[in-house]
């Protein structure tokens, strides 16, 4: 199923070539060194990937959300840490501004993203993960802005982002109806990185804890309306989940391609292990699961663009694709036998990278709650 127009299909060919020839050969070093090289970020800038999803009015190319998701998939098949740099800038920072931002915010920040500046989303707190409405970071009105205090954790693109979308409590007595979303620039006085967080997978992506200590944010940096930020965050996550589904599909595709190539070459009992029926059954199941994940992800793309069933389908895509990626990368490692458990091959890295897709942008347990809630709501 093709979800792109002819122009986007042609551009995607160059993206795939870049991913396979320039990014993939560096993926092991990116994992080992825990950093995406700046020259790869610069290449993404020069290829216009940061500008791709930004409207032409703000210096972008105005390509579709489906194109962005396909780019994330192709980059993730090469190196998901590299893909996350772009994904975070566009689905997690630019998207909430596109949906809810004032013209002033869009004019100030979207051209910077189009030029290659990296953005991030800061919502998770040490005591507020799945329960996003229980955040403690506070925003107290002062003069023509707000004084922010609190802590955000597990923030992707932490050391590379130039600005972040974040949420804070502006009316403590109203629960989720007392939360407001803001934009803050990195380097703002009182806003700093308190520590780096080292991870099992996607190790090249900078993940940090952020601290606000009397940081001042002007009122003009509110995304949407005061006390209506919870809706901004929830809808941003709907888009972000499709990006994570694409990331999962890309990781799974790479793992399965490498395992398929290996079993055709590896011989036991005088013949390639791909000749054994037990191996063939595994291969059939894994490729079927991968295709189902890909098709559901593409369907979620279409739903986001038309704003029909997007909550349900984005959660379904994220849930299914990430679970599929975890099974595919685990079984792909199994196909390598003992070699899969070593760093001689990339099978172990793919499995480590896949695991986070079941966790961030809302755990898969939360996705099941969202899906069930949507189904029950429609059948009242």
C-alpha cells in the first residue's frame, strides 16, 4: 500500500539511499559512542528533511505527514537514534505548534526547525509518567509571563534541542483542566540539564533530566490557551505514536533482513538452515507480523491526515508495531544462535533498540486502555 504521491516517492528514494549508505554503516559506532555525529544531522538538514513537514509559509516544503512517517521508518531501519533526532523535532515539537500555536509562535520557531534546529517535548516527570495529568511542575503568573519550577525526565534530544514544548500546572485546583503548555528556549536562565540518562537502547539519542528553577517564560509562549494544555499534549502524543510505530517497523525490518541473509548462508547438517521447515515457519510468521504492523501504521497515517479515528488508530499502530518489533527482533536474534548474543552481529542491538518502542509515547498498557475506551465509547 503506497501512501505517498509521486513527488514524495521520488524524494523518498534519496532518503533511503542516504539511510543505507551513510547512516547504517555508522549505527554501531553511534550506539557505542552514545552520540549521533553532527555531520549526519547536517546531512539531514541539507537533504531538507527538517523542512519536509513544515508548511511552505514558514520556510518548509509542505510535504505530508505520511511522508514524514516513511522517512522515520527508513531512517530507523538504518539507525533509530538518528531517526529520533528528526522525529522529536517534527512530531513532538513542530506538531503541537502547527495544531495549537499562535501565529507569533509559528513564525518564530517553525522557520528555525525548517533550517535544521532541533526541538523536543518535555512532559514526563519523576512522579508522572503514564498519569500525565499528575504533573507537579508549576507555572506561577508574574508580570507578563510565568515563573516555572519543577523537573522533567526522560527527555529525548535533551542536549541537542534548542527549544522545548513542555507542560506545567497553572491552576492546581483544576487537575487536567489546570495545565498549560509552553515553549521554552534552551539556555533560558533557571532552565538547565541536571543529568544525562544512560539507556539500554537508542543509546545515540541524548536523553536527559531537565530542571526549572524560577525560569521565566513570557505569556506569548503559551501553546494554545491557558489551562487547556492537557489537550495539546494528548493530541501531540497521538501524532507521536504514529512516528514510534514507524520507528518500530523500521527496526524490525532491518533485524529481519539481516537474519534472513544469515540463515541462507549458515549451514548445519550439510545444508543452509533456511532449508529447515522449523526455520521457514518462523520466517513466515515474522514477515506476516511485520507486514501487518506496517499496514496498520500506514492506516494510522491516513487517519491522522484526515482526523478520523486518529486516537484509536494511532494507539493501535503504536501498540501492535512495537509489540511486533520486540518479537521480531527477539526471534531474529534467535536465528543467529549463539552469534546473536554477541556483538559480532547487530541482532542484539536491534532487540535493545526495539524495547523502548513499547514504553515511550505511552506504554503499551496505556495504549490498551485508550483502545478499549474508544471502542466502548463508540458502542454506547
